[in-house]
């Protein structure tokens, strides 16, 4: 089973099964992790699904789009490893990916 490890804002880690085709945002919200607001529902328009990506599997991510980068520019918490979880499509290649939910703006 392929998994992604999610750390919430209370520093609690949870290993979630990767279901290919879903987004990371869907995976996190389906697991009942409420720290990830995902207000726009995954259409890349609000940046409330901001996460920090870590681990060697991060190299398997698709490149960031200009729209994603512009939304992250509006965050006071952007880092070099920031991504929007709605833009990360899950696949077995991401096994071992680790993400931390970014602070709320």
C-alpha cells in the first residue's frame, strides 16, 4: 500500500493511503483532517489547501503552474517547498511523500 504522511497544525502525523487519481486535498479532507480548509473545493482559486512538501517523493511532483505560484505569493507563509494540495494528483510514485499543513493566513 502506498502512503502519504500528513502532519496537521498540532504536529500530529497520520499516514493516509494513496488513492490514485484523487488529489492530495481530497485525500486529506476525506480522512477527516479539518486543518485543511480547501474552501474553493479544489479549483485553485483560494490557497486554503496550502501544504509544505517534504521527502524524496517530492521530486515526483508535477511542476507548479503559474496560477498556483501566484496564489501562494499571496500567502504570508510561503516557503520554497510550498504547494497547493489541490494541485497534487496522487499516484503510487508519491509513496512516502510527507506534507505539513501550512498555518492559516
